[in-house]
């Protein structure tokens, strides 16, 4: 590629980062930009996009240097192999791309270290290795598929036939390189759901609720469910329905209720449910931070609250959110989570279960919420886990299962 092309790509990336303010997901923002400026070919778009994301991946560590330098430093940190752009613009760095991240940081004329990428060490949930977590931002997470019951063999066969590389994480989970074009090969939501590995592991908590319900809390509802009657499950913050489809696959027969605050989200969920073959369910638009569910006498065996949160466990996929994050938001999310849980609890059956989960790494949204629920509402904690994904190219989530 002509060296002018490199400068052009870098200049465009700099311009994009100057124009972007973090309010919109960057993927949407850059798509809109390329729609308005049609002169960029697909390779140009890919290279410019990569440079922008490299700029974001250093998080808070390099924000004190000019944007152009941030992008180049980010490219260096994200590269394990020499590349042409660095060869043209920073040849001395290109020769040392094989060094560790710690060593790369020491090359910069800056006081920043890898630990500044995510500077809120004291806010982290227990058990997270801060340095390893910071390092994970320089690697694009994988794409994970959850294979639906009975579809395991057909999905694997179709992927092999199409020459799409994958590795088997578990019987029902495959990991693929992030850019894999799977939607042209398999029927998404019908045969397999695109769902992060840690998110899939939330299923273990659902199964624990069912098992716990039929043994230690052998209430009438769970006794009926084990006799083939449907469990009443409410996915209270359903978003696009990934956890609902998981509950349907693992807990059937289920009498499923889904709610979300946004009508557009529920419309998307309905489409997914149709593809997934889920026909009988109840749906509601509800702002659970403002009031309780507006259904008289509605009570549930299992309530799933995948609450709105900082999303900090998923920032490896959306590093622009790390780049723009303001730590004051943690408090706001924590208050919101308390309101939502307060409003769902009256709908929990005696002996029923609350599954609380976040895609956050902040203890205020995780362990401190567990303390709040056990002390304020005298719920019994049955099982809790920080689902670490940062060391396996996956998201990091938190889950806690309570019974009344």
C-alpha cells in the first residue's frame, strides 16, 4: 500500500475520534460516517475502524497525549505481528511488537503504565487480577455460540462445511474468531444463539434454582413443575431476550413473562422469539425503576433480573465505553439496581428464586448488592460467582441466586 494511504487512514481515524463523543455505540457512529462518505472501499473502512478501536483500547492510560499518538500507541499495543502501517510511521516500534504489554508501555515517553488502562482497581469485584484485566482490553474477545438443544451436530457440520474455524468450549458452546460470518451459514436463534460464554454460564444458576426448588424448597409450585407443569419465570429486564431463550431451553416447560422499559427492544425480542420457536409468552413494557409490575397477584417461581449496569465486564467488545467512562456512573447504576430489585421482589413466590446478574466488574454493582439484598430483604444467598471471562477472550459477569 502506498505510504500516503497510511497517512490518510490515520488522519481519518484522528478526525473520527475528534468528532465522536461516546454517546452512541462507536460501531453505529462509524457506520453512519462511512454512509455519508462513500469514497472509502471496504479495506479502507476496515483499516480506519481498526485504528479507531486501537485508540480506545488503551482506555484511560494515554488520554493525556495527542489523539494521533494515542492511536499509534494503541496500534502498537494491540499488535503481536509487525504491520505495514507501523513500519511506515513508527519503524522502531514495529521491530518490538513481540514484547509484553508491560515492556511496550515502558517504551513510551510517558508515566503511564498498563495499570492506568482501567484505573479503578479499588472498585473491582473480589478475585479479579487487575493487571490481567487491564491487559485483556488489547485483545478482541471471541464470538461465542450457544448451540440449542438437539442442534449441536448440525451447527458443527455447517460450520465445518463452510470452512469456519471454531473450538469447542463445552458440549453446547463454541468459540469463533470475532469476525466470523456465521449468520450466512447457520440459522441464528433457531439453531444457535450468539451469546457470550460467561452469559451462557448463567444457565447453571437457572438449573440450580430448579434443582433447589425441587429439593430443599419443595414448594407446591416446584413440585408441580417437576411433575411436568410449567415453571413461572419472569425475565424482568429482558433486553433482546438472550437469557429468556436460555431459560426456555434449560427449564422447559416454562410459563414465560418478559418485560423491558423500551418498546423497540421488546419488538426485537418478539422477532427473536419467533425465530427461536417460542410462541407462548407474556410481554410487558415496564419501567421497574419507577414502580412495581402492574399485574395484580402475579407471582413467579424464578425472577431473572439482568439489571442495567455499567457494562464494564463487556468493554473488551466496546472499548469506547471504557475510554469515556466516568466513575460517578457506578453510584447511579447501583441506585437504579436497588430500585429495580425492590420493585420485583413482591412478585416472588414464597420459596421462589431471584437470579440477580450484571455484566459489571464493580463491587458496588455486585457484592455490595448481595449484601443489600441479604440484609434489607432477608433473602438467603444460595450461590454466587464472578464469571471471569477476561482470561479466555470472553466477557466478565456476576451472578447471585437467592431464595425467599
